[in-house]
């Protein structure tokens, strides 16, 4: 009797044990799949998951808080003092460099958080790249998406460095921005500006090697897709960012090497992937026949679907208090119209609309096949980088490079820069070029900062790090112990 | 199996509060005897809520509930039993809220396409659960064992979709399909979720000679809601008891019938957060595309290490029964520590996100509970019982996360604003999370009263200086909303078939922030009908020794100690009287088996140290219920 009972206990207990083991082993029972959200484990099991994740990052970059406005024609350009504006413009505090103003602060904070959110979205994708089976990818996509993700991660960090850290010329030992390489809640410590730039350069070099499969570079069968590749962080976008990064860091030798490699690729005999804007493209009568944005020169451009809604409140007469405009005198000086007679520059001729009093920048009023394009990286910049990097070592080449750009902008050979220019004069010409070429594109402020100019033309405030280094968000300082 | 169908409609009259705030001089009818729809108050229109009863509106909720429970028991041996249960509950529901263009909600809307609204919500949920248990007990001599083992599972699934449409010119077209358009910027919204959990438990009870009792419990629970690294939570508890009255030295005592000491300690788990926070997931953008493709993005910073929030409970207690079981009582002392609380931890934005969920934070609850029940009189079926209970609890935040500090700052900032979308966020004291303080602390700035010179409130700063400026940094712990003691007491009796039960509720100690007083007198909008104290008790001219700030001062009154009041109450919570016809000739001689008349009244009165209005949305009501119970 007693034995029988014991047997029963044992069978009862073993039943429970079996059931528990069943539940323990069956962890899948807990892996439920929500409909409105997709587990990353499933998302990155397919090629489309990787593509969609990249697309999401481009989407976010296209928002007004980033390249849709603030990092192009908005905040970044306002800080360069290029625009004239009324006293009650929404950017009136920004133009005074009042970074404590809550409106300016919220723009700055949202650039920081948006960029890092993009980086987190790239990092999770790159994490999955560590173990993904490359067989799930078609064509060249394994390398392409990986290169784009790495390139964008470096590019976005570099943009943050340009805004939130000291320029290397000023202090390369100062702390840079945190360089985040994993999707994790742990706080990444900052390292020096120089070391951070090395991370950026490292990622860009890796990106370039993956992107060698890009049809823009290989230029063989997929020529038809070239225009499309301009909307993604392609091979040349990565390579030009690399040259830009060397220049920022002050490594002129490598900047020159990379820039010259790119320019070599663009030489006539190699079917260049980008082409200078021909006068026939801009002399049309109908709006949709005028290529004001010089679309074929955009090495990396973002697709802004509601471009008109975004730019109309700033670049028209009707914009009222918020409009950005230029006085006749200012444009005359920028383009050296009366001083040197360079008024036939395409950028001047076709870039503005005159309402009888002020000039409005017209490159963002886009129509037809030139619509919805926000320039992020331009072809001309690689010539400027190469010129600047060689101004001491090979001034003749520098002048030649600048003249290539000027010639393509309709500045005749008679007005070409003479070969006698000194390094200093070359730099001054590069400055003028940045101002004309990237007008309304948010590059000039970083030019001032890179070379640590003590004044920014048009501002009475002394240009120090108080202006050049944007404050990190309060939350970042408090919770990241910055 | 049960099938329940329920349909409820809201009254078209709207809340009583809408009527209470109307100015008494506003006319209901115009000169032609027509109902007036709205009144013009300096350009904005104020509704006449009674108007809405003359038009067709709809506010209907309906649900169908289907549930089935299965229970099986198998006695394998007299001491060995297998028990299984399986339950399914499915629910379908729909809510329709319709206001036509003529409804007073739209009197200030000019766009005819946006006049009239229809909100429809449909949803369904499915809940299944089951368990299988085995019990075994055996006795040998003075040893008694009882063992219990169980495995169980729970599945929950829900799905809710709601949509809003607008533009309903005619009040008879009360179906969503007659809408002119979707609500401005609106699209279908809703939520959906699924969770699975399963677990097992084992327990062992042992008693020796009915004198010494021990028990041990072990529980294992797994849930899809927890991090993939921490799917399982394990909890244990042990307890012991000593029946002192069974000891030899007590045997034969006629006065003490029961005296038992109890002790227990252990962990109990709890859960409660969004189903997918532990998992990294992506979503697709719903309104943005990039170059003809829709992109995906990470939803949050997942925390795969998220684990069960655990609560560690310890308690000691005593049960006693004296004097022929006429006096019964129990007393408990407990300490409950909640550890690894699930809270948001603020992250630096460089991680890509603003916060993530983590196990951080501790709270402590300590308290005592006591019950006493005395049978004062008993003879045959007649008895009189008196009873009383008291409870005291003290709450303390021992450790909080950085996000709660950030939350405090945010609230302070909000309080310092001139105006805000929600007035309450400025005028009512906020819950502040401060280590070492209770979560129930009332935070307010020390007030020295109203300056008779100018009708401004004088505040005392933390450094002792005085100021007219309210500053969030000067907030002090002005009171504790938790009472020192709460409890009930009362009588239950039946004498000669007449029953009488009276129950009181009391609270002693602690404070309350008299929000109704602030809102009705100081923060009142003078455009509406207001409390008369606005005109009688507020400061009007120099020299007025007023309780309330200047009538001309329309700024919001922020939390001030002026409105923190000691809060003691006594409530007659229920009275029940009945006459039972048991053993009467009426029942004995008729076909009736039982007959009882009773009357039941709730919340008869409240005596309180604080005068408060209980709100006009649900005005205070005294209810009496009469009932007759008869069994044939």
C-alpha cells in the first residue's frame, strides 16, 4: 500500500516536471509576433527589411528638422549670415547666435536627437549584418546596403562633429561628439575631435570599399539607374565625404589624394557619372525646363516630397516676415558683378527672382523633372577640396581646378583666375566660390568654422567657439554626463 | 457557458455640471418661445445644453461577451487528486458617438464640412486560460503533509479600431456612412496586442500535531511580455504558524479558545507594461515615403534584460478567539518592499532614444491592520455584534530613477507657466517623486495669507524670506494625503426577526488639497455662474482681511499651503434594516418558504473637517433601496 502511494506521488511529480520542461523548452511560445510592429529578428531576415530600414533613415533625414530645412536652407544657412531678413523673422534669434533662446534650442536639440535616432536605426541594421546570410540578397545589394549604412553613419556623425564639436584647427584635442556604433542604452563616452574624426574616416573607407559595387562607380550595365543612385548615399557621396573629412581634420595630403582620385574618375574618357549643367538646360522658358538646382551635379541629394510646401514660406515675397531675401548690393558683391563684370554667372543669372525690391533665391522652386531635390553634396565641392588641399604644394593645379568650376558656370576664359595667385589669394577665391555655389545650402557656416575665421561677414558678434560650437541638448549633458 | 449582451446609451442631457455653470439670467427661450441654442459671450458661443435633447444624437456602447469554463477532477486515490480547468472568454464591442451639425459642440465651428462628428470604435478580445493541478495529502501519526503542484497558461489577444468622421448636416442621418469626410487629418487608429504567459507552482504544507505549521511555495512564471533574456520569473515564500492553544499548558483553558501566531516572508511577482517593450521591433512610416518607398524605423530602445518587478512581503500576525468565541480578532504587521520596479530611465539622446524601460526603483510600504469582533449578546436566534477595524500604512520611496527626477522638473516647469492647455496641471499639486518621501505627499508653497494692502498672496521662500512670487523651488512637503488611520466600525444585529446593520467608515490624520475650493473660488471663470464666495470672500479693497486673493486677479492660484487642510471624516456608509418573516405564522401557514422585507441606504452622511463640494458632474445623491425577497 505504502509503495503504491509513493509510486503515485512519483508519477504525479514527474507529470508536473514533464509539463514544466515542456514549457521551458518551448520558449517559442513566448515569441509572439505583433501585427503593428515587426520583430527585428524577422525584419532583418529578408533583403527588403534592410532596404526598408535604409529608406526609413532617408525619410527621417528628409524631414524639416534635418535636411528638409534646418541643415540646408534653415538654421545652418541662417548662421552664415547670407540671408537678409526682417526683424520679426522666426530665425531672428538664430541669426544673432542666441543659442539659449528656446526656439533656437529646440531646432538644435532636434537636429541632435534626429541624427542620433538615424544612427541607432543604422546601427541595428549593421548589427544584423554581422550574422546575416548574404545569400538572401539579390544582385549587388548585400554590399550596396551595407556600404550605404556605414557611409551614412559616418556622414551623420561628421555632420554632428561639424556642428557640436570644436573644429580641429581650433582644438583637435577637445572632446568630439559620442561616436555610436551599437544599438544599446549604454552611454558612449566622448573621445577627442581627432580620434572621432579617425572613426569617421575609418567607417567611410569601409563604406567606400563596399560601395565599389555601386553602378555609379562600376558604370557598366546599370547606367539607367544612375539618376536614382543620386538619391542614395552612393560611392561618390562616400568618397567625397571622405575627402571632406580629411580636409576638416587638416590632413591636406590625404584630402588631395582622395579628391584627385574622384576628379580622375570624372574625366571625360571614363563616362563621368555626373555632368556639369549645360546652358541648354537652364535657358528654357517654361519653368519645368529650367534646371535651377543643377540636378546632374548633385552627388547626393534627398528626395523631399513636399518641397514647395517647405520652401514657399521662406523664399517668396508672399512669405512676409519669414522670408529670406538678398539685397541687390549683396548679390552684386557676392557675384562680383560690377567689380569684375562676372554677372553672367549661371548661378546669378538663373538663381534668383526679383520683385522690384529684393532678390529671392529661386533654386528651390522646382518643377517637372527637377522637382523635389534637396542638395546635400555637390560635384563642385570636390574641386574646391582638391584646390584647397594643394594651394601650397601645387598652386597651379589649384587655380586650374577653380577655373574648371568657373568655366562651367559661364565665367569666360578671359575672366579666368590668373596662375599668379598666392596661396592666400587662392583661399580667398575658394571662400567666394563656397558663398556663391552653396548659397542657401548650409555649407558656408562650416567653411568659416573649419578655418576658424574670427568674424563671420555680416555679423557684429566675434566668431568664437560660443558661436561655432552648438550646445548639446540639456538632457544629453545631464543624462550622458557630458 | 454564458452569453451576455449589454447595450447602454448615454443621456443626451449631458453632465449636470454644464447646467450648473450657466448664468442664472440666461434665458432658455427666445421672444418667440423657441429654445435658444447658444449665448454669445464676447464673441465665443456658449452652449445651452438642453438644446441637445431636441435633436437626434447617439452615444451607444454595446458588447457581447461569451465565456465558457470547463472543470474536471479525477480522484485517483482518496488522497491523490488531479484537477484541470480551461476557460475561454471572447468579447466583441462597439461604441458609436454621433453629434450632428446642430449639436452645441459645433457652435464655434465655421467650416460646414467639419460640423457634426461620428466616432466609431469596434474591438474584440480573446482570453484563454487553463491549469492542471495535482494534490496529494497523507497523514502519519502527528505528521500531516499536503502537497500541491500546478501548471497553467494564459493567452490574451485584443484588437481595437476606431475611426472619426465629420460633416453631418442632418441629425437624422446618424450613420457613419453619411459623413462628408474623415475627421481633419484623421485616419483609422487603434491598438492591438497579444501576450502569452505560462507557469507552474509547487507548494508543501506540513503540520506537526496541529501545533506547528510550515508551508513553502515556489512559483515559476514566464511571459512574452518580458525580455528575451529574462523570460522566467521565480518567486518563493515560506511561512510558519504556531497554534499556542493546542499546547499542553493551555489545554483546558476555558477563556482562550484560539491563539495562533503567524509569520510569512517571500516574493510575490507582479507585471504590467506594454507587451513589446522588451523586444526590439520596427514599424513602418504611415505618412512619409522616400523616393517611392516606405521606410521602417525602430520603435523604441528595447531592453532584453527587462525582468519581473518583484515585491518582497514579510508579515507577522496573531489570531485569537476568547471567552467562548465571543471575542474574535486578528492583528497583522507587514513590511512590503517593491524592488526592481519597472520605470522609464531617461537616456541621453545620443543613444537614439529618449528613454527605455528598466528595473529600477524601490518603494517600501509598512503598516498594521487590526480587527476586533465582539458578540455582545446572543440568545437563540437573537444576537448583537459590534465590530471595529483599523489600518495604518506608511509609504516611502527608497530609490527612484533619473526619469522621475526629470518628470518632477517637467512638472515644476509646467506649473511656472502663465497658462497651459490643461489648467489642472498648473493649479493642482503634482505628484513628486523624491527619495525618502511618500508618494502621497502634498507639495505646495508655504503661504502667509493674503496681503490686506493689495490682495496678493504672500509666500514664504525656503530661506525664510517673503515674496509675492510663486516659485516651484519653494514647494515644501505640506501634508500627506494618506491618513494615519482608516477603518470601519459598526453593529450587526437581529432581534426578534428585526435585523439592523449599521456601518461607519472613518479616516483620521492626513491632509487634503482642497481643489474644489481653489477652482470654485479663486480659479473660477467669472464669465460663468460661480460660487458666491467669489463676490463675498475675495479681497476687494485695501484693508480687507480676506481669505481669498483679489477678485481682480485672474491669474491661476498655484499649489499653496493655504488650501492644504487636515482631513478627518466620519461616514455613515450604510444602514440596512430588515424584517424576516421566518418562523412567523404567515410563512408557516402559507406556501411561502421565506419572506423578507428590507431597506438599504448608502452614504447617509459625512462629517468632515473639510468642506468640499463633491462636484457637479456627478452630484451627491442619497439612495434608499427597498427590497422584498421571497422563496416559494
